[in-house]
C-alpha cells in the first residue's frame, strides 16, 4: 500500500493551505528540530480586522539564542494568549459562525497559555484546528523519528522511518530537493499546489486568502473543510 507524507516546520495558527497539505498525506511530520527563523510563520500569523490585516505574534526569547532550534524556542511573555484571544474576539464576534467556533478555539488559547515552548504551542493548535476541519492525518514530531546528516538525507530518513514511498513537498523546496536521491531510496517526490482555493464569505472588505485558518473557521464554521478543496466550494 502506498504511503505519502509531508514534512514541514510548525507554524502558529497556519493558513488554510497548510491544512490542505496535512489532509493530502497519510502522515504529517512537524519538522521542529531545525533552526528557528525569525520574522517567519513559526510564531506569527495574520487575521483580518476592521482596520485591515493584523499580525498576531507570540513573543519569544531571542537574546543570546542565535542558533536555537524551533523546539528550543521559549515564550517570553505568558500573557500573549489572553492578548491574542482578545484581538480575535473583537475582530470576529460579528462573523456568521463565531458562536459555533468560539468555545473550541478559545479553549485552545486557554490551554496554550500554560505552555512554555513555541513548538508545543504550535502542535496544540495544529492538532486542535485539524479536528475542527475534520482532518484526521496522524501528526509526528521529527525529533521522535531519528535523524541523518544533510538536508535531503534528513527528509529521506523521515520518509523511510514512516514507510513512505512518496514525499509531498511545498512548491518552494523544488530548488533544493535532490529528487534522484529520493528515487534511489524508493521515494517519489511530488509538489503541492496552493492555487485555486475558492473564496468564502469574509468580513471587512476585499477578500484575502493569506490569513490564518481561523478566519475561515469563524466565517464558514462546519463548512470550512469544503473551502480546502480547490474549485469545489
């Protein structure tokens, strides 16, 4: 039986394409034993407010931590979760499905407030949001699956550790993946496309695709998963 996996760094409340990637594979690996990159999606994402797009950023400890791995990054302000939820509540309380999604998403923020590491926070949200999107793909952590030396070698190792014969990559990785090396290990490489997602009813002016998936959930509720299917909604 063929098995397809994807391997991606954890992001904070990711956009809908991240979850489309998760549901497109048989297993998804959170690749957090690699270097943390600043001003990236690891600790921040965008929501839509009456004033326009707004960044929600988890404050993290960075002083003297130049080479830290994602799973080593710690939160610097324990009050971030309450502040983020306040912004979300103010921005989405008029959304058509806010009443439906308020309790489960607020519960994620209440749980996240007690966590000290970014990777654990991201894992919590990704898992919880998958449930709300009716996605049941198993999530793994790369640090639990062993390692290998070299960028391509590490990814191939993760594929083999999970018995995968296909690796589904984001499109940006096409410039560095050594497809021949994957093939030599019995793993085919394919690339995800993020084009063609349908628009959905959205607050505050012109439609924006590149927002956290919570925008989709608050606006469409139980129908959210239909909008992960390109051209189908």
